[in-house]
C-alpha cells in the first residue's frame, strides 16, 4: 500500500492536479482566470477534492502494470522504432566518448597535486560505476542499471539477468527491505520525471499566449531533470546492492535448488552451468541432493570439466 501511494499516487496526483487547475482556469479556451480554480463554497471544494482523488487513484492503478516499461524507456531501450533507434545510436556514441574522456582523466600519475588526484579518483569512481563500453546504453539511467545487470553475478559465473529473480528470493529480510527501499526510490524518481514532463507538455500549449505564466512549463522541465538525476542516483545505489546480494547469497541459491556447494576452484564453472539452466538453454548437469542438507553436511561440488564425475565435460557457454 505504501509503495502504491508513493510510487503511483503522488506522481499521478501531481499531473491530475496540474490538468485540473488548467481546465478550471480556462487556460485551454483563452486567458486563464486563476480565481476560478478553487470553488468558493465548501461543497464545491469537497467535491473537487473527491474528484481529484478518484481520478488520481484510477490513473495510478491503470499505469501500475507499465512501471517496468516506464523505467525502460528512460533507460534507452528505443530499438523498436526507427527514429528513436537512430537517436539511440547517436547518444550511445556520445556516452562512449564521455567514457573515453573519463578513462583519460582517471589515468594514475597523469598530473601531480592534490586537486589533480581528487579529479582522477572521481573520474575512476565514475568509470567503474558504468558498464563496459561494448554494452553502453543511450542514457545515464540505462548505464547506471546496466552496470549491475552485466557484472553483479558475472563475477562468480552467474548471468545476472537470468539469475536475479532467484537470488532476490533468497536474501534476508533486512536485505530485502534495503533492496525494496532502493527500488522504490528509483521508481518514484522515474514516475516524478514522467509526471513533470507530462505536466509541462500540457501546460505549454495552454499557457503559450500568457507571457506571465510561461515560466510554468520551464519549471516543470527543470523539475523533470532533477527527478531524472535522482533516478540515476537511485539506480547506482540499486546496482551496488545487486552486487552485495550476489556476494552474500549466491550459495543460498544453490542450497535452495538442492545442489551441493562448490569448491573455490570450480565455483565459476558451477555457476555458469546453473545460469544456462535458469536461462532455459540446457540442463544444469549438477548433482541433486537432499540428505547432505538435511544432515547439515555441505559436500563440495565437483567440477564439470573432467574432475567432476558428471557426464557433461563442456565448458560454460559464453553469454
């Protein structure tokens, strides 16, 4: 309920209120009469409040299933339409050049002095917070999330995109709360960005002939930019928490699937096979045990490259 209120109701309420104010003021029909916005009698005020609440609730419920799509559009997944696909290519090239500039700035020893070292450290931090150059997306938000999607589980041989739903179900209650808090912050910022953009788009044609009120769409655009920056910051925090989840709970995933734990030498090999199984590409080929877990024994999982005793001798697939 709290998530629905903060993620859906508040952003939708801002847009509905903006539209209602413009309609009440007659901004679409001519000069705005702001004195008409708030009804003079109590019954009219209560009726307006109830109408606003009802419209906001309906809009929030209608848009809730499209939350993932709202984030993905701002991430830069624009390949479905020719115009946006070409735009995406241009923006990806800009992101690539920006990354190259950061790489040059982060070179150790390039300059001397305390200030230069701080600049280099900041550039290095921003560089490692992004994804590799060959998987860049057009937007800062997309790259902030992509950094977690291509590296959180890959450090241990797990494909993040195919294993994240299972890992997410194994985390502790405390970790789950932290993840949900970070995800809520991301979704709230994204929805606020869309709300301010929509409000500005509605206010621009309604107030174009009123010089005194032309600042309203500009303010909406500035607030949308601030909300987008907040979404990027929240996405970076969420990507960092994804790394923590794999650090702490990757072995819980094996136990939940009734597979024995691996040795350090073949951990990556085991998790690659498990990733292929979770992606539906092949059978995992890993031993399936119950007794060891029930008795508290955790036998090391043998490798699947000849030391294993399993029939599958192929190496992990390169995803």
